[in-house]
């Protein structure tokens, strides 16, 4: 059974840092493309980082230079290091297994088959 369990969310002040973890079971994280996705109240899901099976990483402009995705193959765990946090980073953060990656004129879009339950990140000003 595939499971993704996120942890590490918290309330922090503007400019602070957090490290999220996503423990995977039932499959090998390094064999798949994996994303971190966030959803703020009243908004749709937004991917905030991607790591491909070959190790290449991608970020949207909104977080580039502040967020870093990584994985520990031995622990089968995905991480998201978030620095210089802003109030607009407040959201529920999910890790998700990617099934399809599409390049469009608007940028990358993804489809997923499994998500975790999410971990809340709140950035206070």
C-alpha cells in the first residue's frame, strides 16, 4: 500500500525557516518524480518544487532561491527546506507522486496519483 506522511509544519515568523519531511512507504521514492504541492485557503493547488527520478530539481519563480527539495534514498524520504518564508507561503503542504509532467506555454503542469495528508505552514508577520 502506497503511503505518504508529511511532517514538520509549524507557525513561524516572516524570514524564518522550516524543513518539511515526507516519509514514503509502499514504493521507492527515487524511482519516481515527486513534488511538493501547497494549497492556501480559497486557492487551487500550486506545485512548489519537483525532484525527478534522475535527481534534477525544478522550482516555480515564486519560491526559486528560497525552497530546496531533496530526498534521502536510504530513508525513502522527501524533504523541503524552506527559507526566507513570507506570509504568502502560508498553506497546507503536501508531497505527491507524479504520474504525468506536461510542458505548456504557462510552464510545467503535473498530474498525481498519490498525496499525503498535508502539513500546515503558517507564516506570521
